[in-house]
C-alpha cells in the first residue's frame, strides 16, 4: 500500500538525519521543503523531496496537497484523558472567586474526580475516554501519554490503567501509559500520608508491574500533595519495575522537584510555571525534557512557564495539553501551540519543534515520530490551504487542519 502526497506547498519539520530533541537556539530552526512530495508505504514514511524529483511509479492512492502544508502530527506527552465526568461546577466557582487551592481544600479538585471515577464501571470509563481520544486524533494528535491518578485506590488505579491498555489495543495512535497513584492524598489517609505511600509501594505498584500496565511513573510533587522526599521514595521504588519518571513539578511551588527529577533521570519534568534560576541551571546538559502546559496556565489563570528564559538559557522545551477535568479540559494541541506563541513569546518554529520532536522525546518516541524522516511512522497533519506555517499559531482557535493520517491511514471525522 503506497500513497503519494504531491504538490505539497511546504513539507514541514524535515530531518534527513535523525534528531533526538532540539534545544536552545536550534529550536528556532524548522527545516522545510517547498513544493514537495511525500511517499508513505505500509504506514511508514518511505521517501520525500522536491517535486522536481517526484517518483512516477504506480501508487495505490495519490493525494494532491496543492496550496496545503504537511507536518508531523502533534506529540502530546502529558494528558490525563481517562477520567469520569467533568468539573464545570468548580470552573464556575473559580469564576466567582474561589481559587483552585480553595476548591481542593474543600474536597473538590482531584478528590472530586476520584470519587466519580470510583463509581464508574470500567466499560463506562472506556466509553467516556475513547471519545476524548478520537477527538484529539481529529485535532491532529498522533501520539499521546495518558496518566492514571484519578483512581487513588488499588481497584480504581488498575481500572484506569486497564482502560489505557484497551485504548492502546483498539486505536492506531501511539499511546504511552503512566502510573500517577501519587496524584492526591485520599480522604481516608488525610492524616496518614505515610500509610498511603505504603499502599502505593507495597500493594498497588507490584500489581501494576505484574500486569505490565505502566511504562512511566509520575508524582504530583507540590505543597499539600507530595513532598520532594515522598517523590524520591516513590521514584526509588519505581526503578525496580523499570518505570521511568515523568513528574509534575513547580506548578505552584518551586521546592526542589526539578532537582529530584534530574537526580532520578526523569524523562521529563512537567508544568514548571514557577521556575527559579537554579531550576533552569540544573536542567542544563541533562536528558530530562522540560514540558510546558500552557492550556493549564490559561484555564487556571496562573503564570506561564518562562519559555523564553529557558530556551535562551539553552534548554529544550516540549509542549503538551495536560488534558484533564480540573486544570485543562482541552486536548487541543493547536491551541497549545498558539498559546505558546501568544503568551510565552515562543516563535512558531520553536512551538512546532516543541509540539513534535520534543514531545516525541518526552514519550520515548523520538525514533518513531515527531519529524518527517524516512522510516518513521506516517502520522501526519495536512493543513487547509494556508500561506505560511506562521498561520498555524496565528489563526488561534480556528481549525487549520484539513485531514489527519495515523500510520498512513486517514482519520475520518465522524
Ligand atoms: O496536571 N496538577 C496536578 N494534576 C493535574 C490537574 C488535576 C485536577 O485538577 O484534576 C494537572 O494540572
Ligand atoms: Fe497534569
């Protein structure tokens, strides 16, 4: 099965030599080919180049992309899309003056979602979650990481991770799964956090490992949730199972979470709305990808990750949605890319690199996705007719996508 995309106005994020991730000044470099062709064979990128060299063999499908651009599908490395119900009531409470922390302290927030999820059957949870997965695919996402963390009991955490496993089996989009049992302290352990940590370490983690339900471990390292030493304890135990850390740090408080991530070779440290100079410094020359979640900053009206300062200091940066019912109820990577440009002063080149190759790296998928490179999966966005790739973030809130291909197959908009 060979498909030819021809007359592509501009083929974006072309890398003939494989790249792991891009950082600092290199983030502003987005290689492209104007008036290009792209050949996809059996779901993989087989060839590409200038139309001057377009092959003429028999293709089973030819797509004329005249006036349109082609780029790698978005790589969303941080979501919580397996959740039950929504929290629009809390959204209205915030509009009326309550803070995110006030709501959490009153038993709302993550505990509210956990209660709903505990009462939801696995089938119902699957059906609610697949709607979100299908939605993000039509919005151009070709790889996604999904976290547990709205269960907070053995049964419910396993329920979420089994739903993720089912999604992986039934959908062609690349999915990575992360165990986030340390997302909040359940009410029963309100005055006994140590007890909850013991349950996580001695009961829940071994069961998840036995069923091979997680690739990564996450912890909400934050005041009122889990401390740096709680985080290090969990990461230490996770090592036994080969789970790589991808952790929530510096959302509201800079308290050493970034340092803990680097110390435990985290694949990514995510949120980073509050960054001290020392937090930027410790990330330099490491393999840990900083991940910004501008949809969360937008929705909660909290500071944006200081992308300019971080990139200017030579760091890489990835962008993700954080799609979840409390702090970012949107999985729209197009909005995230636009918001990164509008609110974080990232250039379109930096934002597109952050949402493709750097996002792929933050899921361990840099060899499979995130660039137009021979041998990678053909997860592609075909834009509507547009003048330049700058139009993608410029046209915020509008859809610039005409079609999406996952492993070479067009996703149908139902
Ligand atoms: O990444 N910060 C921690 N967890 C989620 C939000 C949790 C919620 O409010 O449901 C986040 O923002
Ligand atoms: Fe999150």
